[in-house]
C-alpha cells in the first residue's frame, strides 16, 4: 500500500521520535546534568555562574517553557515558522557563546562541557532540519479548488484519465507541482499494481 504525501512514512516517524528525544535531552536532561554537576563540584564553576538558589530553578523553568513551545508548534502542530527561527538563531547563539569562551581559562571541565554542548546541539540541529523538511512536506496547500482537483486525481481508474488530470493540475496550479507529482506517482504505482 502506498502512502500519501500528507502522511509520515516509517522513517519519518522514526526521525520525529528521535527529534523529540533530542529536544528533551537538549532542553532538559543535559542542562539538569550540568546543574547537578555544578552543585556537586562547586569549584568547577566559572565566574559566569551565579551562586544563588533561584538561578537553577529559573533556568529549568525557562527550558521547560521553551521545550513546551517548540514541541507544541514544531512537533504537535507540525509548523515550520518557529523551527526556522530556531534553526537560524541557534548557530548565531552558539557562535556568540563560543567566542565568549576564549576570554576564559580552559579547564578540563570547560572543555568537556563545550564538546558535549556542541555535540548535543549538532544532533538536535540535524534532526530539526529533518523535522522542518517533513513538516514543510506535510503542510497541505490551502487552496480548496486544488484540494478538490487533487482528490479527483486520486480517484482515477485508468492511466489515460490519470495523465489527463495530472496535466490539468500542473497547468492550473504550477506552484503545487511537487505535491501533484508525488500524488501522481503514488496513483500511477497503485494503478500499475492493479493492472498486473
């Protein structure tokens, strides 16, 4: 059975789950691990860490809020705008924070923390690029007439009528050509299976 362009396939579902895991690690687990480490080994703190009780709490609450926002808009609602902003702002933030590190002395702890930080960020960033691509593909064109014509294409029972409907779609809505081509190929494959 073929899948529609509007449905996620198994690999995409796997990537979405990996993105969710990477996001939880990036926003919650890794920052909490750093805070616990600094609580156990206070001598490893750099001067940039403030030694007051509410900073870790505020940091955790901020990350929980950010996690919920990105989960809601990028994962649950399958949007691309917030994810795109995050993908643009993220490398800038990493670059700014990395250049600030050259002003500090590099202890083994600072080195390990930064390698881990960059590794987790790179993992999350790559999966976010994949998620954005999937979400973009999933977004249905909003033109009702196009949706109706696409439905007509899906209901064709012969290759000749399928080719004719596909030509109409391309002629009338060239801006939706990737979606039309994908549905055309799926229907053509389905019709080929019925003929054999």
